[in-house]
C-alpha cells in the first residue's frame, strides 16, 4: 500500500501508548520512542525496514522501537498469516528474529515458507504453524490494527515519534533527524 | 454534535474552509441528509432511506483506481467490522459508472457497496455540498448520518489526503453514547 505522505490535520496522536503489551526493542523509558504500524507484505514497509534498523543502530540506547501489526488482509493475502507467524514466534521469545526474516523475504510468505523460517530460527515449527492456521493471535493483531486506525493511520508504514504522527520521509537522514530532534532535551 | 468539540473525530467547522477557497464545505451536522437512490450494481439500486433506523457512513471519493482512493476504500474495507459493530452501514460514492465500480470493488475485494453518482452526474455530491466545481468529481468527504436521517458529523479532507477512519469511528461512538444517554431515565428534579 502506498503511503500517503501528506497528513491528516487531526488524530495525529498515538491512541494506545507504548507499554509492556508491545513488542519493543530498547527500554520503555528511552528518551525517544518510535512506533511503526506495518504490514509484512507491504513493499513500502519492506523498504522502510532497513532504514529503521539503521536509525536504531545510530541512536542506540536512546531509542525504543515498537512494531504494531497493520495488515491490509484483503489487499495482501499473506499479511495476516505473516503477522500471526511473528506473534507466534514472539510467544516463543523470538518475535524480532521472525520480524526481520519476514521483511527480508517479502516475496516468499506462503505458509510453507513460514514453517521453514520457524525451523531455521530453531522454533517449534509445528506449534507455530498450528497457531498461524488457527489464528491464535487474531485478537491481538486486530487490537494493534484498531489502535492504528484510532491514531489516524491511513496507510503503511505509519510512524509515531514520542506519540506524535511523523509525516516526513522515512529515508534515513530525515527520519534520523526527526528522531534526534524529538530526543533533544530528554534525559536518558 | 456541536461544532466546537475538540475530541478526536470531531473538529471545528472553520477547519473545513479551504485556504485556497476551493474545497467545499460539506453539509453540516444537524441538516437533514438529502435522500438519494443510486445504482450499486448494473441492476441494483440503493436508497439512503433503506437504512433508516441505523447510522450510515457515506464516504464520497473522487475516483476509482486513483492510488489514494484505493488506499482509503481498502482501509475502510478492513475497518468494516468495527463500523458494523457500531451498527453502521458503509457506502462509498463516486461519479464513476457501475461497471467501473464493479471492476474496482472486485480488484480490491471490497465488502461494501460503491454507489454510482453518474446520472445525472454528481447530483448527490452536489446535494451534500461535496462536489468539486471544475474538477468534475466529488470531494473526499465523509458523513455520518444518524438513525433518523440527519447529518451527525461531516468532514472534507484535502483531496490528496486519505483521511483515515479515526473521525468516523469517533463520530459513530459519540452517536451511540448519545443514544444510550437518551435511553436512560432522566433524573427527576424537584
């Protein structure tokens, strides 16, 4: 889904604050928090993935990154199962490994691919596939999705920096600049 | 609903004025929603009055197939269960013909009707003050119409901006809360 660069005037705040419910990298009380609403089958999210990695690298402990599911399942037929696979991997403490694998292999998101990734990551692939096929994490994925809708997410990826919608480019330099600015004056 | 509420999903009416003086000011809350009957398929028609007794979300958009429109309708397609949980029916409207709508809806796997404001062209968009003079298409205008057929909330987005669904959800919830308050017995005053 192509992201709409221009912003909506309102609803620009994150409706659901980042908390322990979220998959996060970094500390919850880090001075800078970046939230991404993404879809594993969305090519724009795939393009943003290495950029997020790079800003994480650059900001180190000053950044807390949270990822929330925003699968557009009618448009992207593999997005729901991919989200389920990431959540199921999360239940086996390997959310981020699966998250990275999915974004690095967006052209191979069939169920058999998911099973293969689970096995490659040393997960219980049988359990993961049973959970994916039964939609074990549907409620949580939907909660992520609706929290995005209520926050004004209108396409993917959508980013929020310290709770405010970020409508700028998600190329490395502008994103890093916005994050750095958001962290100015904030203690570690 | 008052126009000065600032809660998410509502907004000051003056924000709807276009700084360039082009964006239409949609039919405001409190106005009776103009009745219409439009084709949803080559052989089926939908009237607003078919939905009397339940809230209706009317989403005018400029055109099938343009990237932002696709995003907006695809997004609403995903949010549809929430609209339905709030008792509401969603109708998309543009000036495209029924065959164009049919192809678009099939391509995007849309699960709600797209209405064709095609003949007389844009008559309904004009009635809702959601027509773009000169461009020949409707605005990206949203309406929440209450159970009795009165506009409860309206919003016109800049033409290139997908307005998302936060405003619609908030308006539907306000409407539901208002209905529940009305159902509760009023406190007796001595």
